C-alpha cells in the first residue's frame, strides 16, 4: 500500500481513550447499507472503546454515506478511500491496508453488508483475550453455524466446493479451521507479520491462516445473514482470481517446504530416498505400461492413460509408504494418500498434452511416449513428495502444535448487549438458552444413583458413578445425591469418527464438551456448569478412573476450591518438629522421595504429597492422594515395603510413569491422535504405581497444620537462597500449572466458569488467596544434585533459631496487582 494514503478521521474517541480493537470493514459500492451497519455496531459495542475503520474501493457515493452515518452513530469512525490505481489485492488488499492502520491491539474483519453479525464483534475479541489466542474465526460449518444467507443453492454448492478445495490443498495449515472462507474473524495484531500477507481477491482469512501457521486459533459458529444491500462480490472474475490465489499460495508454500526439506535433510539421505523412489517408480512404470497396453485395446489412448494412472498410483503409494519413507510420517495414511493421488493426477495436466503431441504429431509409439512423459515428471514428483507430503512438520517457535480444534458456541446469546469484560461471554442471558439440549440433558432415572460420594474437607462434595481412588480418604457415604460435583457415565458425542479432537465451550449456560477421533468409542466427556457441576464421561474414559480424575475432575476441583475461598496447591505438606512445611517442585523432580525420607528418617507427620488445601490464613488441610512411585522415587522405597510381585511390576510401571514417560506423552499430545484415549489404554494396560502412604511406611497422618516454612526444591548444583515474595508466587503458580500440563486441561481451562467468575478471574483470586496464605511463611529455594533435600531440610530446620515472621501485607499487595 502506498505510504501517502492516510485515513480520514470522521469521528474520534473521547480524549485519553485508547481503542481496545479496530473493526475493519472493506467496502465497494455499498452506500445504502452503511447506516444500518453502523447502527447495529453501535448497539453491539455500547461503551466499548473501539473504532470502525472503513477501507473503501467504491466508485459511487459510499464515502459520503460513511461520513454522514459516522457522525450520527456515536462511534469512532475512520475512512480510507483508495483511489483508482491504489486498490491492490482487491478486498483482501483493502483489509491488509486496514490492518496496517489499525490502532487497537486487536482487529475484527467483517463485511459491510450485514451478512456477518455485528452482535458477535466484541465477543470475538473477548474470547481471544480470555483464551490467550491469536485468531478467532467465525464459522458457518460448525455447531450452530449456518450458511443460510447464501440464498441460491448454486452459491451454497460453490461455497462448499471452494471450502473443501482449500482444505484439501492445505490440509495441515487449515486443519483447525472448518470455514477458512468466512472472512469474519478477530486477530491479535502483534501476532501478525503484515509483510507476509499478499492477498489476491477477498479470501483474506485463508491468506492469513496459510501464511501464519503459528497462530493459536479458535472458532465461533455464526449464522451467515441475508444481504440487505449492495451486490455480491462473487463473480466469474473473482472465482478465477480465487483459483489463481490458491495456486499461488500452494506454490509459495511448496517452495518454502522444498527449501526447508533441503536444509534439514543430508544430501546422502535425500539421494538414497530418491533412488528408492525411482525404484518404486520404475515398477510403477511397468504397471502403468501394462495397464495402458491392456486398456488401450478398448478405450481411446488418452482415456486409457488416465485409467492406467489410477492403477499405477495405487501401486506406487503402497510401495512408497512401505519402502521409500520408512520412518515416522506426518499426518494419517488417508491424508497422505489424498495428497499422493492429487499429485499424480495433477501431473496428468502436463502429461496428457505432451503424450498427445508425441503420439499425434510425431507418430511416436504409444508405450514409448508414455515412458518419456513419466520419466520427465519423475524429479518433480519426488521433490514434491519428499518436501510436501512426507516431510515432518516444522518445529520451533514458528509452528505451535495445537492439533485440537477449539470452538466457542455462543448459541442463545448472539443478540445480547455487548460487554467489554471477557467474562461476559460466559454468563447466561436468556431463559431459552438455559434449555439447550446439547449442553444440558436430563439424567435418566436409572443413572441418578451415585454410589461413590466424597466430602473434601467441607469445601466441596462429590458424587460419582466411578470410583476415584485419589479421593478415597474423603469417602462419605452419609452424603445424599445432592452434591456440588456429580460424575456420571453415559454416551458423549456423535457416533461418526472425526478427523481431530474437538473441544467446544458453550457460553449459555456454561459448559464444555470434548470429543475425540473415535466417535462414541473415544475418551469423551461433557461438563455442564450450574449450581451443581455435572460431568458426563464416556464408558471408555470411565474405565480409566485415574485419567478421568487427573485430566478432568482435579482441574475442576482446583477452581471450585477457589470459588469457596481456598486453593488446591500443587505441593507436599508435612509437619516437622510441630511446624507446618510445604514442599513445591516441578513434576518428577524428587518431591515424593523427599517426603518418604522425611517421614521415615526424620519423624515428620504426613498430610499430602501432591495437592494441599490452603486457606488465606496459611492453614493447610490434608489431601492424602496415593503416592506415585516413579523411577527416581524407588531409592526412597525399602525392600520390605512391597511384595516381590509388586517390585517386579514396579520396574516397568516406574519407567512408564516417570518424567521420561510423561515427556513422551506430551510429544504425542502435539500430534493429531486421540491422546486421551491413548492415555486411558496405556494406564489400563500398565496401571500407575500408586500406593497409600501408610502402605509404604508407618507414619502419622494428620488433618491440619499451620504452614511456617516453604521450600521449592530443584535439581542442580547445591544452593540455598531466600525467594523474593513475588517470585515465590510465580513459582508456586507455575508448579501448580505444570501438574495440569497434559491435554486437554490447557484447552479446557479457559472454558471454566464458576459462580459467574471466568477463568481469568478465578486465576486472579487463586493468586490472591495464595499471596495471603504465604505472607508470613519463610520462603526458600533449595537445589541438590544428590537427592539430599530431605536431609538438608531437616538439618536446616533443626538448627534454626525461632524468630518473628516478617509481616507480609506489603508483599501481598505487590504480588496480586
């Protein structure tokens, strides 16, 4: 865009008011609809500090209509009119011009014809901020979305075909978008490199998603409205521009993949793959030639060549999968097969004319001409297969692995007044919305009974149809079925399998749905959040109670606790010499081994090993989950603690359920596989090595203590240091988050809304309670490279003089702001 183009200020925001986001509206000859659009935007935005930027390529009086309506609507409005000769890139180029001039931290791109609902504009940004995303895209093809505004059946057909074509051409980069053609989206401007965007036509969302693969994405279903003014920009000319743009994007991406593949692969290894590919291709030529000879006797030779290609392509694909690319492969067999077939069929475009030229014009023998055309295309086919089909996806900061699709369904609240607070996206608005069948289903009489009931220190009550061993200490059969959190087993999700996992957040009433690849056979669950939180898990997930508890239930308990004024902190808690002691560490550092040694050798009394309930006054309550004996914890378990059979099993169990096993699981979580289902199956085949503390060692289990010391233990060169208060808060929160690193918690957590508080507010309250709880606690960091934390802590506390704790009011204020 020429640098001398400046947007005209039609109206401005109040003094000293900064725009939260910019609404970018590209227009072309839409003067009759401007006033209606601005009127509806004004109703939707209310007092939200936002601006509307029109980028106009009109030849009619649309600029004048924008000026008149802008002065009357009460919004901050700017206008960039691009004269003839500066309208590069069509409507997509207009959007890029607007992005370069946007003043907000986010931008929302929408059409000017009211087919994109203005009611959703502030909510797209609120969702992006609440979930810490980069791009929130509207979709017509997911959940409650609809393309009903495409009034003619042929337009709906063309739109569907174009959508499938784009996703076929860019299967990885568009995998998390169901509707890359919608053109309605919110984007965080700092996440974009605008110099990468070179749109051609009006499919700017497609351009953005393909060019910026690192973006964290979610979708919001919307109903595509009926045009109220103007004419559709779709035409044969725009269709041709769209096809050109797709081919150009694919070629640019292919060039990048070839460069990356060449840089990452040793020349010798690539030459060997090329030789194997050539060997397979030679057998394929024989198959192709034989099929052509047989088929040409009954069909025209060009038709026979097409049919022979089908036969040889199947042959080549099978051998390529088995012998050419024998290591790990990206994606699925079906996905690679589609791309392989597409490559071979696209190669027919140059092959058939060349074959016709050789046979028809030069009289070359058909079989010889066929060999020549196949040989000429061999190198091209290998380079594309090696770089674009079988190359492993790029790693690093440019590519963020997010195989799961995220959808935020606002059904029932699209006509609600907008509120700038992101928490508003999850609050009920209409009574009708509260009866949504997909997020709130009646429980049948046969499934109401909850045989396992738990009362967690009076903070929260749980009723479950699945026995949860982690909560066994809190068993309370005197409870009725009226509990705070209920867990039932039932079918969740549709029958049909899906290409990738889908997590859906429902806004009104609040709820969460998680569905994996295998349809109802997957480890699926649904959470309905009301006065009682109802969790429904699939039978597959219910058969692995540890996965259900760790990945779903405990995450909910964490934030229910916050709503009740206490926190569930990832830490061990003991009482040593009559004083409360917290131990915090990253997962699999050595905390469990230190706890066992303090109990066995230093006379400590046990409260918890993994999670501790703490109130704002620093009082800790036990949460005695079974201890997990990972590989490095074995040194703290004595021979007589377990039977010989248990020791034999433990050799395998401790390896699998250790840091190495967890890290491998996190690697798998970055792939497009049903990771919850895999985790369930793994833990059913090799159960985690969990033992109650009194099964391993004779010790006292106490219920409460007052925390006076906290040690953050780490591996490294021996060191002891006081931790600054604010740093201690950050470390404890990070260590707690680390305990919930396995999917789908990170995708699910921003959907949690309890008592009207969204995820951000619950996190803020959690930090506030934590800061108050440790304000008078001595905070230290202890490093060791010999697993000597237990002895070091016992020696330190025994030798210390009792002093007056430092008052923490000022530190609390500093840490929670």
